[in-house]
C-alpha cells in the first residue's frame, strides 16, 4: 500500500539501495521522472511487493515525491506490478482517483508513481463516514467500466459466467495443490463449495479491484485522495469488491455494512443481489485463507510474523461464518464438535457446523494473540 511521508512507520527509513534489487533501477527512476534521485527510503509494509519512497530533483529545482514498487515473487507476488501499472494507465483519465503514473516496466519490472499525501490506515471519527461514502461512489464508478470500455490487454477476459467467478481462484489453487503442507480441511471444503454454488445467470464483467477498502486507499480531510494497490485487479463480478469491503471490516472498520450497501446501490442505480454477495464473501475468505496458508507453509517459522498467524485464525473463523450464512446453516450455536464428519465433503449441513466449531474454538484458544480482533466477526449481508 502507499502511505504519505507523514504516516510512514519509523522503521521504514531503513534504506536499501534500489540498484541492489535491479541493475540500473536508480538511474531509470531518475530518467523517467525527469531528474536525479536524491533520496530512496525503503518502505515497510506489503507482503507481495517491495517498495521505496523516492525523491527526484528535477531541472527547475522542484522535488518530485514518488513511490516505487517491485514484485516479490518469493512472497507470492508475480506480475502484480505489470497489472497495477496497466490499470493505473487506463484509469488516469477517469473519475476514479489513482496515483499518477510516472513509469512502468522498468528494471526488474519496476513501477514508479506519484506519492499521495494522506493516510492509509482505517478512517475513524469524523473521517469515517465521508471517506466511506465517497469510496462507495468511486467503487460504483469503477464497476461501470468493462472490457469494451477500457483497453487493458493485461487483464484476460473471462469466457464464461463460471470463469468470471473462478478464474482468479484457479490461479492460486494450482499452487495450493502443489503444496501439501498448506492443505487444510476448511480450504479443501471451501474450494469444492465454491464450484458447487457458482451463481447462475449472466453477469456483465466489470473492473474489480479485488481488495478494496481501508488500507488500500489514501485519504485526507475526509476525502479519498487515491485508491491504490491494483495488482490483483481483474474483470469480474462487482459483488466481489463489495464482499471484499465487508471482509476488510473485521480488521479495518468500514462502519455499518448495511449503510455501505445502500450507498453503493444508490450510486449504481440498482439493487444488490444478496445471494451473489454471500457467495463472493465465501470466495474472498477462502482465497485469502489459501494465500496465507501458502505463505505459512513456504516460510520458515522464524520468519512468520505473529500477526499473520492471527489473520489466518480470523479468516478461518470468518470463512465458516460466511459459508453458514450462504448455505442457510446455523453458525456458532450449540456445544460444537472436536472432530470432522465422515460424510462426503459436499454435505454442507455436516461439514460447515463442524468446521465452524473448530475455527471458533481455535480463536477462543488464541484470544491473547488476536487481541482486539478476537471478537470481530462479519457483519450480516442485508437482505434485498
């Protein structure tokens, strides 16, 4: 994510030379920005890309404050910069606020953009409602763009309604299948559930951010300054973004989710399909759980931050809640069970309560690790 100079963590000033990561990167940044790099400060944050704040002095003694990112393939980031840069280029003349693009596809696949002044944490207090209200309008505008209205060759167009829902999941599922140490009953069940319950009916593909919400936007004085981190953007179902917003609410509160849905509906001029929204909550949570499971399986325990383990537990519990809500199965009721059923994995009524019971118990056992997140569950999808 991008943050302004005023909100950068103190430990982000540990400088790592740009040229240590890609030959000629420093010179390229200066050249495309029209001057000479005078400061490069490694930015702390983000798991799939590495980033720097970069200052460039240009001919008229003006200082350009920029932000540079590189993909980190060993952390699961592949081709994210290429996708991010393509989307920034496509959106720069639209009403959707994005950082100005300075250069892309530099050494090592570098992406260079304008640094946006503001905050990237969750808006609170008087900033919350105006920021989130404005974000819903921008989300609606984003979903007004389709493959025929924005030329982004880097984003493949789904060929079927099923592909619209599952193409993004399939891309990460292949890595999961090849990593036995990442396998979990919840993820195995969730992948099957998602294939069995793909929403019916045609949906017009829209430009979907994929992880929109607080943390992936810059705001200041109650206004959204830019939406950032487009590395997983794709043509998909708009309900995926609405679902992602409700998932982010567990760690970065968005206020009343029912109110956010109302604002989105008003902005797009049509009602939200609650069933599709419930489906995409499951998709987002299973996909995110899968990605964290891969990271945990592929990283030495000493290099795994405790925060990642906490998120894994939180996502696991939330995924069972979303599955129960989407399947009409009771969640969190009764004494639960410590064992999984012998029934086939397509028996929702047997598996979902058992998976939920284990996930809830795991979170209860790690309340100290979860801290203030221990009691954060999903807000209900409003009926429409």
